[in-house]
């Protein structure tokens, strides 16, 4: 049974700092891994999707990596800004599965 | 990509009443997903809705409490029946689409039950 864990649960950093959010999963037979952002009381916004065959994806200041063998993914945020403050969720879709498994999220606060 | 809208965006309801949430997608999709997010928690899948067949419910969720309709490939409704304060949550509609099965979410419906 796939389990997804995100560490840390919460993170507070000063503006401008580079930071890494971690996601681990127990079953390496994944089809894809997706990172989302959620603002308080809102829906989820897709940030990056990494296919099983890929090692990383980049979008602007965001870079997501995937290491299936170790069951880990990281989301790197460069030059953080107060507008990056949100909860970041990692989600895994297993090969042959139809149900996405979500981590509990990392709540990020970037101080101005 | 997929653009998803939900109605209502929020509501405050009395105990014992029912609320129907609508979800509209801008493209045809096979499966639509309904999630619940209780305060401070991550997402919990309620059910998967396929067009032309009954929804598939996850453990802990039943059709009598959360009836779902899926009349076509772009629309679905979720009803929260006989509500209690424990049903206060954000309800999210979601789809997966595209070559890589990218998942997209609607803006959510914030429900408060008094």
C-alpha cells in the first residue's frame, strides 16, 4: 500500500532564502508524481508533474526531482518570496492505479 | 490542461439539511473525483464518478450520505445529505487528463454546518 510522507510539516524562512521540501513514498512502482500548492481555503494548483521516467522538472523558480529507487522527491524553491507562502502537497499516482495518494503537506511561511 | 469550476464557493447550512455542489469541467473527462478536506487535514477521496455508471465510494463514505450524479462527461454533482457539524469541510472536485494524467482541482466549496 502506497504511503506518502512530507517533511517538514511546517517551515518558516526569511525572504530570499533557497529552500527544499521533501516527499517520500513507500512503493517505487509509480506512474507519476505531482507537486501542488494550496492557499488557505482554496483548491489545489498544480505546480509540476514528473513522469516515472523523468528525473526532474523545472518551472521558473521551482525545480522538482524524483529518485524512484530511494522513494524520494524534492521541491526546490529558489529565492523565496512572501507570495510563496502556502501549503505544498506531494501526490503519487501508482502504475496501474487510479487513486492518487497525497501527502499531508508542508506549510511554508516566507517572512518579508 | 483542464479548468474546473465549482458552485457554490461557500455555504453555511443548518444541521439536518442537504447541499448539492456542482462541478463543471471545460473538457470531456472519463473520471471525476470528489475529495473532502477537513480543517487542517490533507485530502480524503470520497468517490470516483464515471459517466454512465454508479460512483465508486471509498471506505467510510456511503451513497446515502454523499449521492453523486454524473450526467455527462463535463459535469458532476455531489450532495452532502442530512448534514452535521462534522461535515464542515472543503469539498473539492478533481479530474485527471492529458497525456501524462495530470491532476487538476476546482477552487473548492467551503461548507460550514451549524
